[in-house]
C-alpha cells in the first residue's frame, strides 16, 4: 500500500461503523452528540496543540507518501481528523458498554486506578528525560486521579471495560499507522519499547484521550440535568 489517501482512509474507516451504528435503538448514541461534540472539541484542541509542539520538536513525524499534503500549521489534515474520528469511535464503544452492561462487572475500580497511577508515576521518574513518555504518563496519571478521587466518576468500572475493548481497534489502527509507516517516532523521546510497531506509550495515550472525552461528556450531561 502506497497511496496519499491511506491515512485519510484509515480515519474514515475508524469512524464509519460507529457512526452508522449510532442510531441503534438500544444505544441511541446520537442523543449524546450535544454533550459529546463539546467534549471532543476541548479534548481535541488540547491534543492537537500538544501534537503541533511534538511535531515541531521532532518527537514524531509524518511520511509524505501516505498523506494528502494539506497541513494545518505543521500537522497533516488527516492527523487533525484523527482527533475527531478516533475519540468518536472509542466513546461509542463506551456508550455500547453502558447500554448493554448494566452494572460494574470489574468490581475493583479503585485498585485498577491505583495501579495505573503507580505505573504512570514510576515511568515519569524512570524516563524523566523522554518527552513522549513523561508527558503521556503524567497526563494519564493526572486524569485517573481526577476521575477516581476528585470527580469521583461513578461509572469508572464500565469505562475501564470500554477502554480494554477499545484497545483492540485502537491498536489495529495504530499498528497500520506505525508499520507502513505513516507516523514515525523518534526513539530518543520514548522508551523504545513496542507492541508490534506501536510505542507502549500509546496505551496511555489512548486511555487519556478516551477518559478526557468521557469525563467532559459526563460533566456536560450532568450540568444539563441540573439546569
């Protein structure tokens, strides 16, 4: 595969089926759009600014063989679309879990949160000089602390289940992005550990991206209910 439409096609495929299934009578995900889109906008703006800075600093780059060549600042348009398509698809999985799993079947949410926080803090200390590692671990740690101990998100168990499920399509998509490669990583800025061709840090990246969207969406929904 060597086409300038490759990254764009991956974006479209990642969101196509979640969008079509958003009108399922059991899930009715479309009813959450008014809360989801503001959450995605805020989350996307943060991650895009981070992306712009990391691209400028050489933390990662993009292979011109697989992108259209249309840039927003220094990011390919496909990378910007990534922060619409992938969060939508992942939050849709969370909505499906909430629709079909009526209770927390994991049952050890606090323990999971503490494990994630501990691992994140350890990586931040050990790899303090690796930009991608420390930023990913730091943001993930912060968000889990907020969700578990500050916001006290009461649906965190089903969120973790949705995260585990969403890892499969996320890793498939990232596997294609990194194996072709469409996105290239500077190993001096990460742990240089891979899941196939995917930096291990991307697991924390996925959790942060999904958790920030879900927390904001839940906040907007609760605020509307109170009003």
